[in-house]
């Protein structure tokens, strides 16, 4: 008689910051408060009494800014599309992992519902393991590191046996190549045909702390070396590509104003330098985000438009492009295999005893 194999149940959770979809002050309040509690308090001491005041001020500011420009965040819609494509690719996969594992794909967020920590708690006893997929390539205490901290808070010492958080996504040669292919595929035909023009490329990424307020290295993990290495790798592959039209590629960091000294290679600096050096055009591509959000498609794009170059183009984040979905599915399969092998090894060890 054939032995019946009981498949393990794994959950894959696609997660990112999250932004409100319905722009009202009331919907922005809880998101702003959670940002302050989860991220900002890591670098700036904020008394509890001030959390509500600062969050409400920020919510009101964002409300009027977004409303006046008729802006609505696409982040959650894109993240859901990414999740659905990932679920489809896993469902049709013939990978051997599915001989012993059943997988369900969810989406969850740091700052809007469904919250990641609540999703982990809700599903904790329904699944044998979790693969967390942070949709930001460079991890730090301000980005993917939030997911890691939430996992540790939820699972403690058992986290490494039950949860696999995908990391070092930035350090993948296949991602560098698909980013490059996507960039040149999206490039305007007008720019492709005007190779005599001096055109610059700004690669946009979230900045990070270089030193704290006192000039010391930050106590928390900032991801600064990873941010620098990611940019260097992308600049090299883009400049070497036969399709390249760019005279130079520069980093464009999105920084905050509190906590110390942030990465100096900002969007503002790149635009100013390109203008002063006589560039005829600038292309902007947010490579530091897998999905467009208010910092990319609103703030960064607005700066590009206001720079008023004769030629300019904003290229959307990779979003739900098929080539990205294929790559992401393979990374998730790697994570599923790693977690499954670890659990199998532990179970065999316990049986041996």
C-alpha cells in the first residue's frame, strides 16, 4: 500500500509599507501614527503624547497635498496585482516542492490593514511555515527590516524554524539584468533616436542614515553599504548595455529630515548637477522600489517635472511586469525549499534522538 503523504501548509505573504487608497484625513491618521511608532521612533525620540499631534499634522498635510493634485496612491493595487501574479505562477508550477507542500499567498502591510503582524498572528496556527516577501530590494531598519522585526516580535526564538524572510534581493544578477531590460524597453522612442543629446539617468531609491545627529555611525542597521553596492551594480550594467543612451547615471535618494545626516546623493542634487552640466534630458527610474508609491510617482516625479528639462521621462517601477513576476516566483520557490529543508532536518534530528 502506498504511504499517504500529508502535505505541509505554507503561507507566502507579500508585504510592503502600504498607503491609504481612499484619501481622507480619518484614513490617514492611523497610518501616520503607525509610521511614527514603527519607523520614526527608531531614530528620533518622540514622547507618546506627541505621537498623535505629529501624526495628525502629517495626515492633514498629506491630505491637502494629495487632494490638490488629485493624487491617489497605486501602491496597494500594485501589490495586490503582484500577489495575484505570484499566486498564479506558483499554482501552475511543476516544482517538486509541491509534492510535499501546499501554498497560499496573502498580502499584508506595515502601515495599513491588513497589518503584517496581525496577519502573522491570525495565521500562526493554521500554517506550518511562512515565507515573507518584502517588496523593497534593499533591507534596512526603515524598509524590509520592519518585516524582520515583526516576525521576531511574533515568533521570538522560534522565528528561524517557522519563517523565512527573503533578503538580499538587491544582490541578484538576474534582477540587475531584468531591471536593465525593462528600463530600455520602457524608454521613449524619441530618446532612443536622439543619441546626439546629452541624456542623464537618475536611479531613485530610499535614502538612509549615514551618521546620527552627533556624527556617529547609527546604532541601527541602515543598509548603507547595500544601497551603494546596488547602485554601483546597476550603473555598471546599464552603461555597458549596447542599448545605452545615457552619458551618466546618478543615484537619487529620497531622504527624511530627522535623525542625523542622510545620504547626500539626492534627487535634488542629481537634477541640479545635470542641469548645470548642460544635459538636454533626464530619465528617472525608481529602482529602489518594486511598486510605485507616493514617494516615487508623486514626489520624485513632481521634482522631475519641475526641473523642466527639454526632454524628460519618468519610468514607472517594475510593478507587475511579467519578467519581474517570473523572477519573484523563483525567489519564493527558493525560500520555500530552504524552509522545508530546514524543518525536515530538524524533524529527522528529533526522530534520531
